[in-house]
């Protein structure tokens, strides 16, 4: 097989059910040793006409989808492959409406598929950033969310009621209804980590820094008081955004770029993202950002496909907070 280069080539290639199955199979069990995802037994027989195995260890049948993000999905592998290709490579993301029209499923099914793929994109093996030899790291926080005027009436009323209880001098209107997120960028690996945080207080942000950055690293931040005290374990330099954004190597421009890309995707492609789901959209954005350099489209796709096993997201888990399934 020649290396896939474009979405059109992927559509043609994966339209063959046998090819789609074999391609996914090579990533599901890369060593070629198929094992039962339920009991781990390698004693089984393959039922070719149905593309399933019968396990002699637990006397149950299993398919390639069991034990992956595809489990219990009636959607065929060719559509899953295309959905994964699109989300891994479309720079601005893919809305559930667009995906539904492209592969021929309902918007609701497409929305669920996209969140399952984001689950696969999550990096569960991330190590600490920076190094004890002075590796350079940027740390910054941002606020993400829709403008109050664009929100659903019930949410708008709730936020306005909360604001009415806050003293005017605190000037919290700018962040009303928005969700705080924190990011760490490693200048050596050129990778970013970002996550939703409950607030931007010192104890919250510094806990994330201590857990995510090696002691002795050189950390660059703005002059927010939440970062005071980092010099006890790190080399800490700040930039005052009121006067300048760059002072030699001291800046947070790489993280600012990541925030800009993320906000553009959320505002332009996904439009209405509930805070409950924001971490998954961050996983998607981080995946593309961290795999943007020296990787072809098919390599990004393969990376996502290699991470589908051992992860599962049910519809009940996804909608557990009663969030709307919009985009």
C-alpha cells in the first residue's frame, strides 16, 4: 500500500471493509498476537465471515472493537477511520454536523463519535516537563467560554445572579461564565499540556506546576501573584504584559499561540462547548498541536489509531452532567 496522503485517498482506501478491518487490526494488536480483551487468552478461533473471534478461555465471542473506543458501536469501521482521519488532521477541528453529513450518520451519533476519538487522543502517559538542568518552560492561564450575551437564557440568568453578589470593585464581568484553563509549554519537546482548573488561585496553579514540571526548570510566566514563590524550586522569570510581551527569552508567546488556536476552534467550529466537556476539546487541540511538526497526515492518523485500545467512553459517562449535545 502506498502511504495515504489525503482525505480523498483515505475515503477510497477505507471504503473496502476488508482493508479497513485489516488496517485497524494491525494497530489493535501490533505484535500480531490477538488476545481476548476480556480474559487475555490467546486461544481462540477466527470466524472470517463475521470478522469476530471465539475465545476458548472464557467461551465468549469478541470483535476488534471490544476493549477500544469503538466498543458497542454499530457504526462500521470505514466510517470510524474517516472520522478519526478528519479529527486528527483538520486544523480547525470538525463539528458533529459536518462529520454527520460527510460520513452519513446523525448529528448525535457524530457528536458521540468525536468525543470517543478525543478520548483516544488523550495522552495518559505524559511525563513531567522541563528538566533539572534548566529546561525552559512557559506557564500561563486563560479563560474559555462564550460571551454572556450569546448564552442560553437560563445560563445567562444564573451568571447575572452570581455577578450581582460580587462587589463592583472586583471587576469580574470580563470572566463571567468562562472556564479557567492552565497550560504548560516545554520549549525543548515543543509540546503543550493544558487542563481545566477550578480557579486561578496560587495554591491551585502551583500544585499543577509542582506535579507537572521537574524541579530546577526555568519557568517563564506573567506577573500574576499566583506564581509568587516559585523561585524556591525553580528558576523563575516573569514578563510584565502591561509594559512588554517579550524580553529576550522571557515570554509566554508559545502558549499564547496555543490559546489563540484553541479559542478560534471553539468559537468558529464548535460554537457552544459546555464546561463539562472542555477537557476533551483540550485533548483534541493538544493532540494536533503536539503532533504538528515532522508528521504527515497519515502519521497523525496512525498515532490516534494506536491509542484506541484500553479506553472506553459510554454515552452515560459522556452526558453524566446533563450537558447539551450541541457541537
